[in-house]
């Protein structure tokens, strides 16, 4: 009985929801020979990060990228470029809201696909960002041609 009571009190709220605001689905990111800062912005409703639990960025393939236990709704992936040109990776991301104690998944966002491609050009799609974000190193599962 104590387990059931504790678990029910630690699940967060039933009306909770999460949505990925940025990037849009099927977003193409060109990479070259330096790390690119790539933001993920989310919107969370009826869930107090920290008190109710954490939000986690999940990649497919790859699994959990990171979980955030702070009231911060922008995560910047510092994308490591491929070692060779002619490389690409398509990764499907979603966000999960998880409870504090048992890490139960309370809500799941829609999935967005990001296509990472190497480019020899100096121009990239990197966005200008302020310093009010969390940064996380990320290397997509590249597939390279000959």
C-alpha cells in the first residue's frame, strides 16, 4: 500500500503535455568541419519541471540524449560534424515528460525528423543564440559514402 500511494503522488499531472516548437519536421542541417549549435525549443503545459519531474530528449536511433531537471525549455545540441564528407544521418526526435521518483512517462511530444548532411561549403544553417540555454554535445549516427 505505501508503494501505491507514493507512486500515485509522484506521477505528475494528468493534463500535462509537451510540444517541440523548434526544429520543424524534416529540417535539414548542413554541417562542415566545426561543431554547429542546433537548438531544440519546447513548450510544456501543466507540468512543473523540477517539482513534477524532468523532460527528456529522445533520439531514434540512439535513445535518450539527455534529461533536464531545470525549468529550462531550450536545449542546444552542439552537433559534432562527420569525419568525412558525403555523410548524412536522419534522426527522429521526441520529448518525454517523466515523473521524479519512478521516471514514468507522463506525456510524449510529436516526433520531428532532422536530416544532418555534411557540406564542404562554409555556409551553414546555424542560428544565432543567446546564453540562456543548456548545451549538450551530440554526434548523430552518420552513414558515409565513398
